C-alpha cells in the first residue's frame, strides 16, 4: 500500500515551526512523516539544528500517524543511548515510530573531537551498532561488548511490545547490499539518472526485506527564477557528491543556477482541486491542502515499489495558493548520511 508522507527538515526550519508544520501535514491528509537529525546545519544560510529526539516526542504526542527519523549511532550517539531513546518512543507510541540508521557525516559527528574513521570502519561501526540496538530492544542484558563501540551492563527496561523497526539509510548499491543483512527496510534519496534504482535493486537482490522509501527534494516558488534562487540559497553545498559531503566538516561552495536548472522539473497545481503533476510515475496527488509554510512534502508510489519522500526548501516561499511550479533540485542535492 503506497503511503504519502511528509519530511521535517531540522537543518532548515526551527523545531517549533516544524512541530506546527507536521500537525498541519496530518490535517492536510498526509499519512506519515519523518525527520532529519542534525547537530550542525548544512550552512549558516539554513541556520537551524533542533534536537530530533526531543522534537519527535512532541510530534508523536500531537499527531496520530507514523513518524520516523534518521540517526547515525557510533560516534555522536552511543548505541545504548540510541536504543534507549528509540525504545522510549516505541513504548509511548506503540507501532508509530521507526528509525533509519546511517554511518554518519563528519559535519555532525566531528563535535566529539574523535578522529573521522575511514569509510569501511564507519560501515562496520554502523553494522555493529545496529546489532547492539536490536539486542537491547529484544530485552537482552549486554554485560560486556568490545569493538568499535564499548558497552558494559546495558539493559533497556522500558520497551515497546514490538521492537522499533530499524531501517538502513543508503545511497550506494554497496551500502544497500550490506544493509540487506540486518535492516528491516531501506530509505534512500533520488539521484541523477535514476541511480537510486540501482540502490533498490542491490538491496532486494541481496535479500533485503521490508519497505523502501525514497526522498525527493524539490524547490517550490512562484517562478522558475525564484525556485532556482531558493535551491541555490539552501542547497548550494550539495554539488560534489556524497563522498565529499560526508567527509568535509564545513560548507562554502556555490551551485550556479544554470546547474540547478538542468535538473528534472515538476509542475503541480495547488488549490481546491486535486493537484495535477508531472511527478514520477504513480506519485499520489494529495498535495492540494499543503501550505508553503511547511518544511517538506513527501509521497509514495506503488507502481514501482517505492515510497516517495518529496521534500522542498521552504524558508523563502510565500504563503499564497495558486499555480505553483516546483523545481526538482536533486542533481545538486545528496542526503547527509554516509550511504
């Protein structure tokens, strides 16, 4: 069953505004939501970084649909702390919270002052963390563990009846193949030339089970020029691909508007009627009630097995309904997780 969701971008919007936005999203007809997890925003222009776990408690308490989040255990977050946070949300909101685990991004993880590990070590640390979290969620007392993470006498007393689903956050086919061994599902981002389909195929061919989700980032404005300016203002840091992005702790690059304008475009009519769009095949049309004050929108497609997460930059958008063009800026955007 296809699900149309909503993405709350903590690096772009203040947590109080995002809380209102996710409530409005549910009222508008969205069926699920998720949020990012940042200690640092991508740039000073974005200028926000609310604490995801605090926000999730408020968001789940004030809505009724399912809400998930991304998380990078192993450096900034000790796996035992992640397990406890997720288990608490799962116990309070049974069946409504899921978590997607990724290997981290130096922009957020450098705050510990620990060395940034090589990619293979980060992937091993992620797999180890996922195993530890799952063991704690199933009621195991971990007396001692020594590896990339140290753990001693850890036990989670308050847990949900059913363990919180642990999905994998993946960009590359290689990370997807590895995640298939432990993940309950997968989330990825759309990439130029539909490279994300290779990631999905790799996950399934390696035996990966569970739901898959696709996050699609858009820029929404009254004119094409405004949409390109918003994309450049918010996401100019995402030009050089995921390997560079996840390694460098600072962002200072600029994306020429001409680069953004070459990416795929979506047209959506917003208003009292159901929207019409040229979004990817099968994308649900339930976008007519969403106001531009929300941070992101998301959707799903049952035609090809994807759950679509369609998100947009919103800080520079005005609040009027009418004919609205959305510029897909995915050629200049990659997710912040090490996939």
